[in-house]
């Protein structure tokens, strides 16, 4: 069992376990912590609208969609190079825009897939959780790539 471990470390050991012919089960407790934090924000939990939260950072990148009591979570791929770029406060704006566009493309695909699978209306808002110093710059690119969705920082 791993607790409070980096995703890369977990993936490394999962591969070893799989090579041994076993089928490991992973339960990510971070989504439960975010879910509990979200319950404190009554302004966001009104109605039956799904609430998507995106974690964007150097270590973890995923989308969590909360709808009723069923969380949906999916990893968002970010290369090691891209993770280093977003960690650099003096990153070249053109490179940051490229990372942001690749990121937003995956978010759009996941939202579209979720909406089709669960037969819901289009999602109108999205929360971003991030600790990177360039998140303000990224938000503009995300909003540009998802013009019909209201994007806010989740604190």
C-alpha cells in the first residue's frame, strides 16, 4: 500500500506487480479530499449539474467529475518535458501555449465523452486546481480553448 506517494512512483511499482502476473487495484484518495473540500462550497454544489475539477501541475494531472455520489476520474497526459516547462516561472510564452493547447484538447475530449456516456447537457463550468506559478497565464489559454465553459480557480 502507498499513501501520499508520487504518481510516478506508484506507476513504477504497478508495472512490477503487473509483470508478476498480478492485477493491482489503485484507489486515489485525492479525489475524495477534493470532493470533501467541494462540499464546503455550497455555492458550487447546488442542483444536479456535474462539477468538473481539473488538477494541472508538475506531478498530477487529471480531471475529476462529480455528479451525485459517483466520482469519475481520468488522468490527463503531460510529458516530462511539459511538466518541466510549466514548473519554470520564466517559461517561454509560446511553449506554455503549446502545453496548454495539448492539455485543453484532452479536457475537451474527456468532457465530450462523459457527456455522451451519461447523456447530460453540455458542461458550463470547470474548476482548476493548481500550484504552478504560471497558472494565471495558462488560464487564458484554457479559456480560449473552451470558450463556452466558465473556468475558475478552485481554492
